[in-house]
C-alpha cells in the first residue's frame, strides 16, 4: 500500500518568514495530493490540493509543488502569521481521494514565533 | 451551514464495554469515512461507505464495526474497547467516490478507555 513520509515533524519560524514542509510518497499510481491543517481540538481542514497532472498550484500565501519523477511534494507558506500555527498533514491517494481514502503523513507541527 | 457533526465530542468508556460514536452530515455526500487518530499521529482510515456499500480496510480490527442507516448518519461501534483503542475518531465525507473530491472532516470524538 501507499506510504507517505513527512518532514520535519516540528517547524518553528519567525512571523513573516516562509515555511516549507516536504512529503514523499511510495506509490507511483498516486494521483491526488491534498494538504490539511488541523488546529487544536478540531478536525483536519483542506487548505490546498494538487493533482498529478499539475506541477505547481498557488492560493494566496500558500503554494504546493509536485515532482512526480522524484515522488515528492511540498507545501510552501509565505509571510507566515500567528494563525498559521497548527499541525499540517500531507496526504496521497490513488483514487483521487475518493473511494480508497487518503494515506496521511505523520504531520508537521508548525509554530510561528512572534 | 452544511457540515459534519460528531457526537459526543468526548466519550469515556470502560475496558470491554461496548461504545458507539455517531456522525451526521448535512452535505448530502455519498461517501462517509471513519478515521482513527492516535496522539501525535496521522489519521488512519478504518473503513468507508459509498452509499450503502461498506468497505473495510484490511488491517482494521474486527472489534470495529460500522453502520450507515441512511445518507445522513454513520455510526462507529467498538464492541470491546481496549486501552489501545483510546484515540480521536474522525468522521469525514466526500461528495463522490470518483477522483478529486475534497474530504470534509468533523471535529472528532475523543475516546478515553478506563
């Protein structure tokens, strides 16, 4: 089955700086890569996703890049703000996130230092 | 607002005493999922329903069962909870089982086993 590795497990950055979280996946058939943000006491919430036919996607301060050859994808957050502090999970799916569900990475605890 | 609702938010049970967690959705989505998330770990898919069709993950213990009496509700039954079943249980939905459908998560139920 699919295996998703995520690094780092904890990331501390100064407010206003950029943060980068990296994930690798094992199944070359994976075609959908969402990123979820989980705040304390809440369920994960989708912040951005990318399909395998796209190399990069951007939404305001958040961007995701995908390298299919190397089987890795990354989340980039620019101009970080205190409200960005949360746990971020990457995930991969071979069915577009549908019937087979998602395989999650272990999460990155992002801490924004004021 | 359309949403995924989980009750109760916190559940305490005794070792071996059956417990049921509930999930309801107002999104009218076809697919409902149950994930188990242990402390500081990634959510792990237990099973999902596509309409009334039940799909169990290969490594989900028999101790975990699920029911979906209608489109809106889905239940997770733990027949004989062990200490190792203490976790956050997340319910999620997606509109279709086909590709690229966002999964919407509820806030979770935190289960404590005494």
